[in-house]
């Protein structure tokens, strides 16, 4: 028979089982934490009407969409989880309780140019809190504590949640008469780490910004110090702009309350250059960095928006949210060998029966499973060596061998596959198997 | 601003949060059970090359595929999880340990005619055990115990796992010289419950089957009795066909071993009319029915196949698997009000702070979360009544109120939202919060 080559599309992650176990552990940690803070689960379709997804999209996003017709219907695959959330809240407004706290973990699709570490299908792990008409600013201070909990649980300690407030940037540009140029200016100052201050000044001159304005911009982005020092310096700039001052007030409130929510001082920082896109966010913005691996970029980002679903409804629905791009994060952590988990197998114990009669093996497996121990019985007729090799390759930590002698003596042999240590355990003691496992 | 109507496509399930919680509880039970038996996780792309998915498909499946071009590439959304598994095993053969036991829970796509209870996007929850060259028959007896565990955990007891062996049907038709007509004959005898024996005979005559053959077919499908009586009657039919007799032998072995694997006699049954499609399965086949709700059809089906990946590789890869069509199952159970779960909320406790200073509320929330209690703080400035209404609507079982008095006296007020009962708990006792919850 002629064969078809079993290919997977480029840009689509497909893992080997041992990697998939690690991936799922990270995904489960994120989901468990979201639930621990009382976020409700949501699952929306991967396919939506193009009209619905495009209500707001445009530009690059639209070009990257997987869009196709089926019959007369113009369909697209979702490119994020925020637009489906907007649709969902507008559609189900009357059936939801506000503030509506939801999490969603799911695949999204963007037909980006394929390159290493870029994915066309990837998981986003989002939480959002949506208010009906209004949403208290204190919510902006709670989300970083969720980020902090997740990355701490994943074994990281040296990471920084950077926060800023878009009103500060918007107010600054307004006060400098640069509202029209703000997109361009942000793009340039965003490069300061890479190209240095002189080149930033040069580029700002090229787009015809006055030197007096440039000086004020540079003064602004060069503000340094502790979080409270930054706030004080912002206040002392003497910029008389309502939006700007509102931004300072909000940023100060959020920064102060983050520590109340349990984020240690060393894990967050005001960074006045963070903007996160241009249209969407209207207040607090977040980015998160692993300090030793800045090249990963932000591993968890988000912010406050004024109006979630304005393209679908007249209801005003302000919200705040964060998102983890899990597929890319996993790819990078795996590449850098930074994934800290304790277990690469699913099964805790492999039972190897040496007799034709499997009843003892099955009885013991049931007993172990009832204690929450993931247990597999090796069911195929192979040599003992092959059976142990199987446990070895799957990195199953324990093997129980049950032969004629063991059944006769009412014991089992438990082998620790890591240390090689073997001990005999009376069958009755298997009711407390956890006492024998590390 | 002109609004876009926030619509969801017909045939795509999108649940309200309280329903989504139930859905996820069922999904989690299935996944936890699969893991408890040591199946490895797998996650393959939703989009594949059409060429890969179509290596084997054809007929109805091909017409139902979501297929589209992007650039020059002919893409399709997966319509099941078996074809992606075949591709995966062929592609990664050298990196897998056999028997390869994997589970996959994911969405698949079929552009069926939209009608009530039919979905175009739906979850399949699959397990398969794949052997390299061969796979012992005992594996066929283990899978029903996984089905049994899942449906028992979901609160069902009156269900029947029906088993058969395709070799028996194939052998019977061979011995009757009806190999060519087997598809048509199976289609007709499948209707016996609905149309009765006389009409089956009539329809078989219409396709020109001899009365002597019809009699033998009727004798066969009318075999009744206990499982062992059925086996005895099959043996006594005196059909001298190797395939037929091999089928009886396998069926007897699997049925006998199912009870060894812990499936009670009352939960399984040999049913000689079960065929499960025509090309794919080659040995054991399974279907599962809720006895009081036969109209749901089979809620978990599968079987043994000779060669998983023959369209991609020369390696012989026999396997056995089962699949639960979760979306349709959930829809039906929900419609019939048959979902037995204990909890419709995510949060276990809602903390309502009555003071402007949130530090006590946050400290307590952290303490509860560290004990695994899902805890939400009501963070918005509303009247107490609105806060309680929120807990009520989300069916959060407990509320903790923290006001000035409580902080002064170092206690909290815990309210059981179901009974209305309130008690004061010393803050120190919150280290053992579980003692106070039902």
C-alpha cells in the first residue's frame, strides 16, 4: 500500500509523552491557581463567525486569521480568548453575576510566518474580571498576586512583575501636544534598552519632535529609584494634566496594594516605559519577566480596559485581565532546561505480574488506585527484563513484582527504580502504600 | 457605534458558568480515571494536512470535514482523535515505549447537519493501547474496567457494557457465503429491536438471501441467556469456520477476564448483534448503555483493531481503544437532569470585607487557599445585601464576613449559605478551616 508521510504542520506543537507530562503539569498549576482565586471556567468554540471576531480586529491580526467559508458562512478560528469573551459577556449579560471572574485556557490560531519558537496554534491561559458599569481599582492589585502565586508554584523566585498605567503615558503626550505622534514615540522609546539614549533622541528628532519635548520625554523615561521614589518624581514633574495625574494616583494605589495582596517588594516594580499595545488598555498594564532570562520577553501580560464589549453591546463593561502564552513559554523553558517538576511519568507504580493468573495483580492495582496511586499493570507476555525496561523508559518511580513465591508468602516486592533498592512488603500493608513511597 | 450581533454558531456548545462547572467535573473525572490506569497524555494539533487526515477517511467523514486552503496548503480540522493518533505513532515510533498507552481529550469537528443534540464541535475522550507487532488479548479485558470506574464515579450504577467480537460476525457471514452482503445484512439485523423479527426476515428476503441462510442468521441473533450460556450456544451452532471459532474463543476469554478486572457481572453482557462500523474493528467491540435511558445510544464505544497506522507505515501496530463522546453525553445528561455532582460553584468560600482596610481579609484568604480551599474576596464597594446576593447566585456554599467588630474580637463570622446557620470562629481556628465546613 502506498504510504502518506505522517507529517505535523510547521508551527504546531506536538510533544512526546514525557514532554507532554511536563506541559500538563504547568497547565494544571495555572488552572488550579486560577480556581483557587475563585475564577469561573469558560470554554468557547474555536470556530466563530468572521463577522463576530472581526468586529474589533484589524491590521496584522486580520491578516493572520485562519478564515474560510463553509457553505455560505464566513468562518474564522479565534486568534485570542478576549474577543470570544467579549462576545460571550455581551450575549449572556443577563445570566451572569458581576463582577464576572472567569478563566479560560484554550488554543488560539495565528498564521504567523513560521520560525523557531513561533507557533500558529498556541495555548492562552487568561483570567479577566469584568464589572457591570464599573469595577473597583483594587481588582488591578489582586491580579499580580495570582501571577506571583503561579510562578512561585512553578519553582521560580527571581521574576519581576512590572506595572505601569497607560493614563500616565497618554497624559504626558497630551500635555506635550504629541497625542498624534504617541504611537511613533512609544515605538521609539520602547527600544531604549537596545539602542541607547542617544539613538532614541536621534530617532525622535527624525520624526520632527522639538528638542524641548524630547528632553521632557527623556526626563520621564529616565525616572529611576524605588517604586515610591518613582511616584514622588512623577508628581514633581509638574505636569498639569488631569489624565496624567489620575494615572499617578491609580499607579500608586495599585503598587501599594500589591504588597497587601502578598506580592513581595522584590517581585514587582513600576516601569514607566511599559505600554502594551496602543488602543486597548486604558489604565494599569502588567508585564512579567524572568530576570535571568530577559530574552524570553514578557511571560505574563495584561491590563485594565474601559469597555470590553463595545462592539457588541451598549452596556459599559470595564475589566482587567492577564494572559499567559503557555505554548511559547513552555517551549522556551524546555529549551533552557528551566522546568522544575518532580515527576516525568504518569504512573506512580508499575505492577509486573509473573504468574498467568492475574487476580492478585489486579486486586493490588485496585487497592492502590483507591488510595490515589496511579497504577499500571504490565499486561503483555514479555521477558522480565523487557518489563523493567518499560518502567525505566517511562521513568515510573516504583515497580511491584508479584510472582508465585510472593503470592505464597503473602508479600510483594517493591523496587525503587531510582535507587535500585528493593524491599518486601506484606500484602496487608499495601493498604497504607504511601508509607513506603518517597 | 453600530453593533455586531454577539452570536455563537449553531452546533457549537457554549455553556453558562454553572453548566461549565458540571461539564468540567465530568471531564476531570474521565481524565483522572485515565491517569489512574497509567495512560499517558497526548495533545495533537486541531489542524492537520488534509492529505494526512484523508489517508484513510472517505465517504461521509470526508464530506463533513472542515477543509480549507491557506496559501498553497490544503488543511483540515481533525474529525476524530484516532487518525491523529495513527499519524503520531507512525511519526514517533522510535521514541515511544510499547505497549503505548495514551489518553487524549480534545475537540473534534464534523460539519453535520445542525439539529438538536448534534454538535459540529465536540469533545472526544479517548484511550488506546497500541502494541508493537502484537498486543495481548488481556488488554481487551482491562478497558471495560476503565469504563466501569468512570461511570461508577459519575454516580451511575444501572449501566451495561455490551461486548462482542467482530470475528464471530465475519466468520458467520463467511460460513454462510454472505461475505459480500455482510454490510447490508448487519444494517438490517441492527434494526431488530425497532422493527421486529418478521420485518427483518422480510428485508433479508428483499436482498435475495435464501431462507435457509436467513434461518441461520435469525438463530444466531436470537441466542439468549447468560454470558456463558451464549458462549455455549455459539459453540453448539456447529459452524466450522476458523474465524468464527477464533472469535468465540476471544470473546469467552475477554468476558471471563472482565470480572477479574472488577467489572461486576450485572454491568456487562455479551451482545452478538453489536458490530461498530464495518471496516475498522477486527476483534472485541464495546458499547455502553444507561439501561433506563437507552435512547441516549451508546455512551462509550470502541474495540480492537489489527493495524492502527497502515496508511503511514509498514510497522504492524495492533491496538484496542474506547472513546466517550463527552459533548453529546453532557448535553443529554443535562437535559435529562441526570448529572450527579455535589458542587456547582468554583469558590468554596466568599470573603466579604466590611472595612476599607483589606489586610485581614487578604491574610485570611491566603490562609484558606494554602489549605486548598478555593477562596474569593468580594472586592467591590457594594451594599452588604448585593454581596450576599452574589454568593447566592454563584451558589458559593460559605461566606465569611469580616467587619470592625470581628477584627477587634479576633473572630470571623462564617455563614452556611444553604442552611443560613452562622457561627463565630476564632481567627486562629482558621488554620483548620475544614473542621468547620461540611
